C-alpha cells in the first residue's frame, strides 16, 4: 500500500473519533473538542501545493474515495514538484496522527506573532505529539464549539512550539462517536478530586 492510500485510510479511521482535551489557564478550565472531517483531507495532505498536477474537478469530500479506489495514486502525486519538500511530510504525519494523539502530547496556545520565523498558518492551538517514528505538529483552529486540524506535518528544522505558551493538560478523553466507547489517557481532575475527598474525610 502506498503512502497516499495509507494516509487516506488513517484519516478515514478518524471520522468516528473525537478527542476532548481539558486544560487549565489563569485558574480557569478550557475544553478543546477535536473532530475530523472528510473534506479536510485535500488541504491537510498538501494537494494545494501540487499545482503542476491535474486533479479531477470534484468536491473535497470525494478525494479520499477517489484515492481508496485508486483513481488518484501515490505514483501520480509523487510526480509533483513540491511532493518531496512539502506533501510527503504531511502524508507521513497523517498516517501517524492517531497514534501520536493517543500518546503523551504537549498543548500550546498558538500565535503567529510569536513565531521566530514567518508563518501563514491560521490556528488557535498547537499540539506537539510523537508516534513511534515521528514528532508531529498538529495545528487546531476553532470552529464554533469544536476544533479542526488546520495544518499538520512532521517536526523538522523549524520548531513551531518555540515561543508559544505551553498549556497544562488536565484531561484527555478519546470517544468513539459510533459506539460511545471512551478511553481516558490523562485525568488529573479526578486525581485532584480524590485528593480533596481524602483530605476532607
């Protein structure tokens, strides 16, 4: 299976997943609910940089189906001039995204103004996660009551977490939206509540 199809399958697996992150800042609790849309794959995979290739004139929601049916192949996109420098890193990050979010992550408040280099990324928060093989930057943009991935790629020369505000993660819950099954990865809130109950008893 080529890298493009692996990335498409990995993103498809996330449709039914929600990550709920609670963090503390300035003595207040804040929630980030991350969901994953079919229509975001085109942008996250970096297809917009492959301007020298001809893609079918279809809705962004259809691209994953085309890839999984071999109507768009890895061999084809590898011909793009920007594949090695931009797109490949994004595909590798997409393949490892769920594994990275299931492990220990760092969460930052993100501001382009604080970057030590020029950036055009629009995001409210930044996650630095690690899979078994890669460190991954995941940028999150708020859309009403939920957050979506606005950009994703491997951590390479530039450290986008530099000069950003590190946030204190108190709880991470992964929910399967179909089965409603939940996995709790971090729960410092419950630990604090237990300590308070013990101290009061």
